[in-house]
């Protein structure tokens, strides 16, 4: 092997790091494949509950408007309640 080939190989190894040392033994620590589920923060749960409550109350207003035969206003109010409540779109 020429000295140039040796220096090129050495340079490549220093750029990519040390060569692999072998396989992992059974006692070696491995990275987990599945992380434990992350629970949402309590503040996020309170905000979500507040959005649900406000969305439901706006839907009750939409029902009252529908009872007064204000169909267009009730439809627009129901869509607003859906957006705030964060549920799947039903009235749109």
C-alpha cells in the first residue's frame, strides 16, 4: 500500500469517526423504540374544556335563533360554535 493511499484512508476515517467496534452485547443499553405517551399539561386541558363549554353555549344560541326562524343567523352562529369548540364540522 502506498503512503498516499494510507493517508487518504486515514483522512476518511477521521472525517467519519472511528470505525464500528462490533455488535452490541446483550447487556448494552439500547435506545428505546417507543417513547412513553406524553400527557398534556393541565393548562392545556383547562383551555380545551373552556373551548368546549363556550362552543356548546354558542350552539344553544344557534338553536334559539333557529326557533325564532332566523335560519341564516342560526347557521352562521352554529358554524362559529363549531370553530370555537374544535369539533368536526357538521353545519358547514
